[in-house]
């Protein structure tokens, strides 16, 4: 009788118990998968799942019901098609499981794109590279799938591109977040890039007000200084700008003018006046 009561209590407590919180910060770099434990959750284990090029999710044998927060999945990736797998981690406790959290890559590698963003009024440019290993092997069959969403929205959009892509007609003053996958024959390959967000600036917001203030202040100081120099120091400026007037000793040699050709002018001939007689002009 007592055994039945204890069994009933255990069943009721298990039914009323909530599932554990999912893991946090699930990242993969060079096929080392790491994550952070959920806050305020103890006595939990973790299981890693993998999927290769659209296949069903399966448990990674070396990463099942483990208590640590990292797992090396290089062997799983090497055995998969194209050498790339998508990964996710879930938390487990007494038969209850959390929602799986997909892994992402911060720095990018052969199976994850390297991404950077630059925002302008009304647009966001996603900088990508078109010479990654998948593109070199599969040419135009390997592309990027850029997922983007306005912060606070629930509807996500995506566009495919082989290289950098500019998203246009975005709302100014709003934040947009992006995440990029490699795709091969329209199927996702490998972990995506970790989400990155940028604020779309409004028209005219790109000029820093501090720069304008600095320029105005510099002009305010420069104008009276320039006026003083031109009004009161013009003579000194001319003297500084006037080149020295000197004829070098080898001037004639530089000009190839022989010195013997330079002779004094001939003397003029004139008569000596010995007497001067003044005559008065008579009126007739």
C-alpha cells in the first residue's frame, strides 16, 4: 500500500514538473561545440544533435546525456556529406527535455560564412566572400542565404546571393538583424553565422555633430589669424617670398657667353667750345 502511494506521488510530481530551460550561447568554432548552462537549473544533462544537408536530426554518439558544456564534433562532421553538419543542443532532466538550440559560428570557417555589416540610410549591406571552399568546389551551386528581420517583428525574410548583398527599402531608425547560411542546391549546409544587428541611420544622421562643431570652431579661430597676417604682416611675407637676387660667378659659363665678347661702348667725339658770345635780339 505504501509503495503504491509513493509511486503515485512520483508520477504526479513528474507530471507537474516543468521541463528544463534550454542552454545558452551555443557556438561552434573549428568543430568544438560549446554552450552555457541555463540559469537556476541544476542536475541537468545535455545531448547534441546533428543534421547533414537536409537529413533528419540524430544524436551525436559522443555527446549524449553529458554533464559538461562542450563537445568535439569533428569526427561527426568528417563522416557527413560535404564535410559539414548543422548542430543543436538540448537540456534534459528526469525524462524532460528543453527546446533544442541551434549552434552558430561567430568567426566563420569552411562550413560557416564570415559576415560583416554596414548600414546606410534605408539600406543594409551584408558583406560576404565568394571564394569560400564550397564555392570553389561547387561553383554557382553554393550560395549564401541571408535571413533578415526587423527587431520586434515575427516575420523573417531571406534572399540568396553568391557574394555581398545590399538589402534596400529598410525603415530608417530601426534595427535589423541578419543570419547567414551556406546553401548547396538550395539546402542549408553547416552552422549559420551568429546573428548580427545594425541600426539603420536616418537621412542626415551620418554626419557627426561633433565634427561640425569642431570645423566651425577651427574656422572661427583661423579667420582672425588670417586677417591679421594679411593686414599687418604683408611686408614681411613679401620679404620671405622674394628670392635672393644674386648672380653666380659661373653665370657666364652656364649661359655659354664668352667673357671676351663683353666690351665697353666706343667713345663719342666732340668739339671743345672756347668762347660764347651772347647777342641781343633786335626788334625790327
